[in-house]
């Protein structure tokens, strides 16, 4: 639910005569660390689970860095991912994708995190004998359980004094997802290329737009570094992004990398060198690299 839709709902409510109560539930999906004042600040490590024949379990560390106690329900969901990286939760069967939800066990299914405390959640591969030789993907979903007021305690509802309408409190439900990757009999035939890189520059921002192209039986997961190289050969790092995923359901991934403005960097001359390195392994091998010439 976006802000425009929410504003439309509130506008319609305030135009009606008589008392009216509007209650809206919003779900936000984010990655890495997210902040919810009523639920604490949740940090998850690692931010990606990869299981295969040599590794059948993975422990995930949940750390509440906030000042409030938080409760989270944990489940496994299936999500579609567009070529631009947009993720949407889907339901039902989709024969075009191999989902991991039927082959993983998660425990516990609910956690209560006190401030500055850590708890682990275990992800286990099950029924491996029923799996095909391919890569499966689903997502671990941690959904914050809203705080419930003790019996008899009341909240003060905001009132629109202009219309005389009482509007119920807007309730936000926060959630976070991380991918679960299961690999069975997959080879290391991954190949990634970066193409169509171009500079987009204006007064407010500078960024590089590019396209990742992926082939092979496994997904790609890596970090992208952009170094500006002046006409004199001086090299300066001007951009960095990590956690870039290109799943097996996508042959391409469109990506934009923000660029920094630094002394000695002139985006009207020289060139920018891009390097995409693998984050799936301890050794960050180069998966792809390219350069873009900058001209007036």
C-alpha cells in the first residue's frame, strides 16, 4: 500500500458525514536492518542462507539493538523477483519456478527478543531425496507481532477537528525477508556480464545505470565497485553496493549505482571501471568487469 493510496482512503473518510473509524494495516518489506520504534531494531546475520549437499543446516542470528522488546513470527514465503529487483509475495503454485518452502524446516517459529539480546533460528534442509537437480529459492519472513495493550487500557484516537470525524490509529506491521537458496547437483557454470553501462548525471545526483546478464544453473550474489580513473591514471573509488542478487528466474538484472562526488573526480572526462565480485564464497572472485568512457 503506497502513500498515495493511503491519502486517498483518508480523504474519502473525512468527506463522509457522521462518526467514522479508519484503521489501516501496512506491511513493509525491507532487507538487512530495519527500524520500528515500537518493535525494536532488528539485525539479521547472515542476510542469505545457502544450503547444499555439503551443508544441510544454517543458524541465523537475530539481534535486537533497540530499546523495546519485540516479538516476531517466522515463516517461509515464496516471492517473485522482477528484472529490476522488485520482490512481491505470491501464493499458489507456479510451475515456472522451483520453490524451497517444501524442503526446509524452520525453528523456532516465534521469537521474543529483549533489548540488546540475540537469539538464533535454525534453517534445516529436509526431504532432499525428493528434490530435482537444480537451485530452489524461497524467503524467510520475519513478521513483527504488534504490541497488544493490556485489558482495560485505552488509547487516545486522533480526531479531525475540522470535520468532527474520529480516525482510528494507523497500525504498521513490519516485516523483513532474506532469501533461502537450496542447491542440489548444480554445477559451477555461472557466467555474468555487465552491459549497457551509462552515466546519468544532473544537479541533484550522479549514477550509473547498467544491465547484468546471467547464465548458468545457479544464481549470482555479489558486490559492485566503481572506480573513477582520471586522464592521468589516478584511481578513486566513487561507488559501492553489496548484496546484489540475480536469481535463476532472471536472465537479466537492471541496476543503478549512485556515484559520489569527490575532489579530483570529473565526470566529464576519464572513465569509470566497474568490478562485480562474488559474495557467495570466502574468496571474492571477479564475476564480471567493464569500463565506461566519460566525455563532455
